[in-house]
C-alpha cells in the first residue's frame, strides 16, 4: 500500500470530491425541470453529476425530449442554484480539511484540477470558504479537452513541475478516473454517485469511502 510521502504531488478534483456541489446542482436541476413541467429524480440528477456541461445538456435533451427548452432550463437552474448556495453555502466533503493539513505538513505540492469552468470554480470555492486554499487551479478553460481526456491532469502536473507518474490524483467520477488513468497518474477513487460502475473500480489504483481514509496512508 503506497504512502502519501511516496508521491511528488497530489491533484484534487473539486465537484463531489472536495466540495459537495453535486447536491446543490441536483436541487437546482430538479427545481428548474419542475418549473417547466418535467420531473427529474434525484438518482437521475446524480447520474449527471461529474459530467461536462455539454454532456449534461445532451443527456437532458435525450431524457426530456425535443420539446425541452434547454435555454430556459439553464437560466432557471442557474437562478435556483445561486439562490440555494447563497442561503446555505457549499459544504466541504468529509476528510478534506484533515487530509490537506497532512499534505501541507509533509510539504507535498498539491493543486485543484476540475472539469468546471473557471468562473464557476472560483465562485464555488468562495461560497465554501476555501477560496485561498489552492494556489494552483486548473479548470476546463485551461485545456482543449476536458475529462475523460487526460489534458487537465497533464497540465496540472506540468504546472507543479512534477512527473504525472509521480502524482496521486483523487477523483469521484468515472470520467475523472478515466482521465487520471489515461494521464498515467496513480488514481484514487472516492465514489460520490451510486451504484458504482465496476469498470471504474477496476480501472482505478485505489478505491476508498472518503478522503479521511487517505490519512491511513500517512
């Protein structure tokens, strides 16, 4: 079993891994759909979580049909989401604070690498109260192709000036684990959507229940 100190850098995903943004997205999507006369179940919304927004839109159109007004849905979902997070904030996932303290103590370089757009990324970090935690942030805006392509993680490793093969990438989604594997990183899978895809479990290097479990590698 590898130890944290065996790695030259740690790369975190954001949505569903560091921040529980996926719950807030699901709440907003369900409210927006209901306002348009559609019903999206929470399990269905969670199945969309972690996907690039273009993929989310394609899946919504396929699920709701050709009459689904995507532009109105997006506007409403954005308004519902902002209203919810301004009232409730965004929760930090279990174990992140303790794990980061351990990483900092060992002086291991780290960064955030997310499929979200930059404007959304920084807004979410601000709402969660950790806007100053990550000195290095890679977003979907920084690469040609998002996850499951490896570009985001390769760029993150380059930014940290570390060989990607010496990086631990921590992810919660199928697309993220696929991207980490394609990049050549050591991938840690912390599922946020259930049931878990067995192919993702097979592809990752390590599967754990929450970030606090990584403290056992110290």
